[in-house]
């Protein structure tokens, strides 16, 4: 409430005009968007896209991470390329997405997936690589062998803390890529509404969308990923090391 009062007071005393909306204008825009259903529909569309892209990025990232961790040849060739690709902003793939898929959901999902996959790949690789060798040797002495049984009984459980942290980071990267992709896509979504606000010069709509994205990201991070991460770290007895 204090922040809202400061915000509204600053708007009225500094005469920002149309360049930056007041708190009341933003709340009014938010209410109108909920009342006519447009904001809710855009939010659901964006959530649908990001959930599909996040699932794909986790699947691809974990698969690539395990391959790089288990194969030195792949790690020194394609693994090096993944590190390089992670530094490339996901929006840089936008021209390719438009050429390959057009201005549709496929382009948005592609950009969002590419924005999160490389982060998940590196986290998965680190999780497998950082498993103490004594775990693997002990498991082999107890008869797990070196194949798939060793992988799913020992390696995956040992790497879970790192995988959860990687998923949390990938989710944040996916949100950034999603909004970038939706700025040019057709249909409805939070990014499209943000672009609509820019085209109309409606700064209250633009700020409303930014706040909705921030709220969704905060809720998903603290109520889902952080709770899962804390529970995993507690079960593995890693809270002391984390603090």
C-alpha cells in the first residue's frame, strides 16, 4: 500500500502524463481486462504456450545433458556448441522462426523452447558430472552394473538437486523468451497485448501486462519451484551447505 501511495503521489506531483501511468489508471486497466475476459484469455494462452515449451525444454535438456555427461566426445564437440548457444539471446532466433513456421504458435513455442533448453542442458550435465565417483563404484559393487539400472537407480536420484535448480532457472528463461516471441506472433497472449499497448500508446495497458508477468513468475517460482527445491535439499541434507 505504501508503494501504491508513493506511486500515485509521484504521478500527480511530477506530471508524468501519458509517458507513465498512475496506480489508479493501471488498476482500472487491470479491472477492465478481467471484466471483459481479454486479460484472462491472454494469460491462459501464454500459460499454455510456456507449459508446452517448458516440457519440451526439460525433455531435450535432460537428454542432451546426460549424453554430454556420459560421452567425452559429445561433450567436447556438441557440448561446446551448447555453451556458445546459451549466450545467444532467444530473440535472435526470431527471424528463423518466422521463416520456418510463420507468425503462429509454433514460432512462439520454438523461441521459448530454445530459450530454456540450453540452460536445462548445462544444469543436467553438471548434475551428472558432479556425482561423487564413490557413489557409482559402490552401486556397481552391489550389482547395478554400468547400464540403465545404474542410471535410473543411482545417477538420476543423485543429480535431482541440480536438476530442480536447472528447471527453476529454465522456467525464468522460458518466460523471457515467451514474451519476446509473442510480441510478433498472431493470436492472443500477454506479449501480443503488450505490443497492442505500444501501438496504441496505452502505457497503462503496457504496465498492467508487465505486472501480470511479474506476478505469474513470482507465484510460480515461490509456490512451486522454490518449495520443491527446498524439500529436495532438505531430504538430501544439503540445507546446511546451501546456507
